[in-house]
C-alpha cells in the first residue's frame, strides 16, 4: 500500500512541476508574440520549459517505480 501511495505522490509531483514550469513558459511565449516582452525571453521560456519537462519525467519515473518524490529508493 505504501508503494502505491509513494507512486501517487510522485505522479502528483510530476503534474505540479509541469504546472509550475510549463504554464509560465507558455505565457512568456505569448507575451513575446504580443510584443510585451523582449525577444530574449524566448530563451528563458525555453529553458524553464525544458527544466520542467526533465523534472516531470524524473518524477514520473519515480512514480512508476513506487518511490516517494523525496527519496531515492523504495521504503
């Protein structure tokens, strides 16, 4: 039971990471397209999105293995 709860916590962490990183990156892209933000903001948005995706994949891998988001191995 603990393994399933730890996996669910990791999947929730993956979704939250995507929400925190990818949504602001998308709105930054929209701001650049609207002319509100400078062109170099594309680089910042891209880096933020890449970091968010990498972290979400790591949390997703932990979720499939049943590992809690704050641990390296199963309990």
